[in-house]
C-alpha cells in the first residue's frame, strides 16, 4: 500500500516555529490567517501511535488549509515513545504545556482564547480528548494542572479514544503497553488517568470523525466512546465517513475534508 501523499510531501511552512519549553521536542508551528483578528484557534496534535518516528510535518497540510479558512493553527510537537521521558508521563506533560502556552502566545499574536478548538488525529485524537478532560484530574494525582486552558470543543479524527480497549485489540502492535509502561492489570492508574474513555464525562463538546473503512483504528472505538459519553451527559457527536480510511480524515484534498471543517466550525 502506498503512503498517503501528506506523509511524503513537505507541508507549506509555518509562519513561525516557537518553543514552549526547553526540551528538543517542545515546540509548535504557528500559522496565522490574514486580517487583524483576534482569530479563533485550532490546536492540532499529530498522530503516529505516539512513536518517535512520526512527527508533526504531515499535518502541516491540513493546518495550512484551516489557516486559509480563517483559523490560527498551533500544531504541537511533543516527546514520543523512543524519546527520553516520552510516553508516560512526558508526552502528556508536553501537550498540556504546549496547549496552555497559548496564553503566552496571545500576548504577542492576535489569538482569541475564548474560541479554541483542540483537534488530533489517531494518537493525537487521544491526546486532544485527554487535554479536554484533564481538568477532572485531582490535585496530587499525576498530570494534574491547576488551571488548564478550557477549549470550546474537541475534534477527534480517527482517535484512539479508549486506551484499555486499544490495548485489548493490540492496536499498533502493542504500542499502548509501551506508551503507558505496562498493561491495564500492571498499571491501572495510568489507564484511569490517561485515557479519555476513563475520564468521561469531559464536560466539553466533542465531535468524533471516523472512517468506516479504517483498518488501523477501528470505528468501533469511536462508536462505543460516543455512546458512553452521551449516556454520561456529554455533548458528543459521531460523524461516520462511510468510504473513508485512516488518513482521509487529515487529507485536505479528500472529499470528506468539508465534514472535518464543518466539525470545527460547529464547535465555535
């Protein structure tokens, strides 16, 4: 199977690459639309099963498209499995710090912090939903943030929304065990604190977009998550893309792309 074009084609360059911390992988790519602003913001978190070999370059295409449509985009890089402290807890700490860094960016750039949407693909979908739910973590628990930035909503694109289920299904050849440092039986607390499904209800609007033909992260994950989120009182909508596979949801040239754009707009 050939690689999706986004993984092989350099993305349009960002306006600026900005560190949000002192560690090599703690940076983001900021793109600003035309006009004075303040602009709504999409925080984009790339996927790749949390592995070091996949970076943020391939989602630059969708970020550039959203920026042309009037959204500022802040695409986060972060430590991944294979980097020192990647996985538990570094990956979580980095995306949290990078998202909260929007408050610092807004002092210099025309960003509307009242209109922030978190969006992530695959493993990034997991992280985007986790970011929306981290306010449920209590003081004294690992990964607790006293005043996390609260988004207007989250768009999960083929997200790995339930880590325990993903482990059971052996997604990514067992990557969840590497990511969290053990099985659900060995490190249950990490699955409880690190999985969006375990943190429900998140109290934030969610749209889950998932291709029915996805053979990397099955749509059943999003279906079960959406049903449980709704039952627990969350506003969670599932958009099933009948003919789409795993990478169609991040392809701005795909026929389905208009539905992802609509999902972002619906949260603002």
